[in-house]
């Protein structure tokens, strides 16, 4: 679990504000479901046999001996909240959320026990165009964040539950016929979750997996038509995709479309965003049948990619740093700082407080990344002026009234 430290927070805020702006452009509304849910919510939705539920949940008993779990993902809680508050009753909410998730995984680069997701979930729309909208939204986000060249879209269809059942038995037969070639992990999965064998990264299994029967050959006409509509729309919108019949995802609730954006730039943990349709989940959790689709982006991985982009992320913490000496100057500085903030919304002003000679205060000003230092000593207080020094340019400093200094800073390119 990682603390987010002050030097990282500016970039996080930059990315988060781009995410918020994108959701707002698509008219999605924010939801903030609980961080803790009853354990059986995740068992029933994500699936008992998945890695997440069988090995990775932070579960504990509360004082009433009820088993609770820190959410390992957001979809289950979001659907629970939608059922509880009838959000999808005569309504088709398009929602987004952001926050921490918890999985007891083996930590490595890009994989943490507390990590953050930003997600979108849409309820009540039985039309594959909404699946496309979600993908287009992610694609526009990558563009905004300057990482479109760093990610690749994989899509697949898991069909209806009947399609999957038929495929399931074909796949089990195939792997049973080749049982001696499977590794231990896959032999276990053959019993519990054979589709996940397709996901194996073991190089020795790749040839066997490549030759396995494809799920796309087991789709009903209806599921085939939905998948076709999605691919056609993506082509019309100019979004490049790869059909990856081995993409099965690690959660059990999906049907029809599943997708993942992956990258070559982050090592083994290459999935930046994953999602798909989960039309059965509302009913499974005791709600009315409600079609649903969504995705989640891993924030830590997204941030790493944004660091690789050429974008100027404008993460300066301070624009003007006020250097001051003595009690009179300090009081004058506080009042001047507030006047600047009210005249220049968004402009970041920091007043030096605590000890320090002018020299050491300038060091702080320099380190802060500020464009300007504003100097206040006894002369400035006596004459009701400020001295402006350019920290990043070779320009002469000037002494003037606060109003004139504000004008100079406003007009600075
Ligand atoms: P997921 O594929 O389990 O899907 O997670 C989505 C993303 O979260 C991953 O692609 C990855 O970027 C990030 N992620 C997952 N685990 C970790 C970890 N341990 N450390 C860092 N990042 C991680 C879901 O959670 C589904 N709820 C997505 C969804 C929403 N499907 C429909 N609606």
C-alpha cells in the first residue's frame, strides 16, 4: 500500500481533473458507493472461484460477527447501491466513480494492495451503442492525456450464458484431450474456471491455447449481431481494435462484450483499463433484470503512462512565493497574498512563514517552482509597495504598488 506523497499529488490532481471533465462532457454523474460491503456481495458477483474472491479479499468480522470486506472493485457495490436506491427504476443512469480498492495480491510494479480505480457504469440500456460510447470515452481520455500512442484496445465477446455453457464444455473436452500438456495451475482451473486457462501467461502453454477452440464460434446469432455492431461502430469512429479471443477477464459477471486497454510500457502489469457488459448482475444480486455495462481504469498505471507522455502537465504548486522579513512585513504579506488570490483566481500564492534570512527564503522560493518571488522588507512596508523578482527569467526586478504588480503578473505570458 502506498501513501500518495505531496510531490505526486499535483500530477494525480491533473489527471483526475481531466477525468472529471471527460465524464462531464459525456453527461455522466458521480456516485460514491461505500468502501466496505458485506462479503457475500463480492462472493455472489465476482464469483467464488475467481482469484479475487478466493485469495485476494481483505475480509474481517465486525463486532456483530458479520463478515465484511474492503471493496476489491467497484462494480458490485455500485449495483448494490443502484438496487438499494432504485437508481435504475424507470431510469438509465450513466455513472462514474473514483476511489481506492483493496486486493491482497503479490505486490510488484503496477500491482498494489491498495490501488485506485476510476470507473464508469451504465445501467438499463440494452443497446450495444452504449458499449461503444464507453470505449469512445476511454479513447478520448487517452488523447487528452497524451497517451493514445501508448495503449492498444483488445475486445472479445463472451456471448450469452447459454453460449458460454456450450463453449465451456467444448473447451474442457479440448484441454482434457491435452491434459498432460497443462501446468498445475491450469489443471486446477480445468475444474474451477476453464476459461481462465486462456489467460495463462505460461510460455509453454501458448501453442496449446492458440490452437484452442474460439468462443466467437460459439456465439448465438444475437450475440454475434451485437458484437458486429460494436466493431462496425468502432471502425466508423476510427478506433483501432484487436479481436482477442483469449480475453476472458478475471471476474465472473460478464457477458457479450469484454474489452481491455493494454500497454507495452509498464512491464508485466499491462492492463490499464478493463470492462464489459454484465447484464445478469442486477438479478443475481436480487434486483430487477437490468442490462449493464462499464469499465474501470487503474489510476496508478494511468499515472505512470501520463509520466511518459510529452504533455506539459502544468503541475507547478506555486506561482508566486512571498519572501518577507520581520513582523510588520509578515502581516503586510498575508494581506497582499489574499488580495492577489482574490484578483487572480487560480493563481497559486505561498507566503513564507517560519524562520529564515532573505537568502534562505529565496532558496525555498526557487525550489517551489514559483515564477515570481514577491519581496517585502521594511522599505516596501513603509512605501506601500512590493518588489517582484522573476525566478525563471533574466529580467530586471521591479518595485511598485500591489495593484501594478498584480497587473504585471496577470499580463505575464
Ligand atoms: P479489473 O480488470 O479487475 O476490472 O480492474 C480494472 C483495472 O484496475 C485493471 O485494468 C488495472 O489497471 C487496475 N488494477 C486491478 N488490480 C490492480 C492492482 N492490484 N494494482 C493496481 N492496479 C490494479 C474491474 O475491477 C471491473 N470492476 C471493471 C468493470 C467495471 N467492469 C465493468 N464495470
